[in-house]
């Protein structure tokens, strides 16, 4: 009887095991079928048809605005300031006297020097007459003449020092805050004020060395400053003759009119430098580019599948990038979902007009 029960049990186990196997097998087949259907189902993406266009190649750079001319006003001589002839923050003209240093002692020295010069001149005149009569030697005459020349030089030196007591503006511009008052004892080390010519302003910026050959003197640039929506223009007038080794950049300087006085030295400028205009250029949206270790790649649609293409890209703007090689006119470029795409993945492209 025990053997009979064992046989019945084994038969039941075998029967239920067979049923479980069939259920599991059918489930696996269904899952494989679903996965296959899911895998074969194309991904819906957006794209554009690549075409050529004229590309205005503008390079965006950061520059600094500098005064056309700017100096610190100093006195060349030491002494008491007897008069100040400018108002702080005012416009001064070239040659205008800004302040005067007391010159009483120098004028006294000048009188003394003039007297010595007159005496030396008379001695030189007498010595010449005596030399003609052979009453003195040539050496004695040369000594008297040298004394006269020395006295003349001393007089000229004192006159020059007196002229330096009246400090004049070397160019027209706006003068800043002064650091002296009448009665101040001034020395050449003291900065009296700053004089700035803001009628014209310099915009200095640096460009990467690969664009050096495209920058020409006389070219016009556009620039903007913080806090203003106005676009200003400037003209390039000077280019450094060599590339800076440390930064691999070339320094360029332009000049702009500032008649309205809205631009201030020391501020930053967002510069747009126009480079060569490229005809028949291929420009694509920036979101289509996928950075990889070897460079940059894009995906195009080829026979319903995504195809990976390596490209060489250069200048980019906020929304687009210039392609030098890798794409051709007529390619259908995928512009969405590119980060998750794989090569040969089935795609359905909605082409944007």
C-alpha cells in the first residue's frame, strides 16, 4: 500500500510541475514578445533638414573701457601753493593754469643770476678786446667766455624752474578731486588730482590667436555696457604686433566717441567683433551637439534609424554653432533627445520647418 501512495504522489508532483513549467514558459514568451515590440518601436524625435546659409561670424568678447588720455597731476617743484585755479569735477582746457606754487625765492635767485650773467658778458667782451691786442692769452679768453656761458645757463635754469611753478593742463579733459588747498606745502611726490580725457574712450580686448589674421585695423566693432541697452560702436586703431605667450591671445584696441558722457573709464564692455562672413555655411542648433571624448558628434536620421556622425565645429552663438565638416546639405539632423540616443536606434523624426 505504501508503494501505491508513493507512486500517486510522484504522479501528482509531475503533473503540477508540468503545468507550472508551461505557465512560466508562456509568460517568458509573452515578455520576450513585449520587449521585442518595445525595442522595435521607433522613438519620436524632432529634427531639421540641413541647409546652407550666409553666416555673419561674430566673436563675443569681454573688454575694458579706458580713458583716451589720463594722468595724475603733480608739481615739478616744491613750495607753498599760492593759488588753485580749477574747480573739482570741471572741464579744463589744454594749457589752462591749474595751480601756482610760490616763486618769490626763485625770482630772487633769477635777479642774482641775471646780474652775474651781465658781469660775465662784460668780462667776456673785454677779454675779446684784450685778445685782439694780444694783451692776454687765448686760454684766459676761453676761461672768461666759459664763465659767461655758465652764467647764461644758470639764468635759463632758474627761468625754467619759475615756469614750472605754474602747473598747466597738458590736454583738455575732466579734472577730478583735488588733494591740496592754498597754503599747502607741495612736493613732486604729492598727487594733486587726476585729469581724464573722456571725449573719446579706448576699448581694449584680447582675441584667441586663431582669429588673429581676421582682425584688421580700421574695422568697426559693437559693444554694450552694463546697465544700458544701447549698442555703441568703436573703430579698431591698434593691434599688438605679437601674441601673448601665456594666454595665446592677441591684444586689440579700439576707440569710441563719448560726446554724451554716458560711458565711464574702468567699466567692462561686451564686445562683438565681426569676423569674415562665411557663405554656404552649415549652422545647426546647439542642442543637437553631443560632446564626446574625441570631440563632438550629432545624430542624423538615415533610413529610419539614428546614425552617429562626428563633426568639426567652431564659432558658436547662444543658440547655434557653425559646422566645418561632418554634415552635408540635405541631411536630416536630430535635434531632440540626442543625449539618450544610440547608434542604429529606430527613430521617427518630426521635421521642423
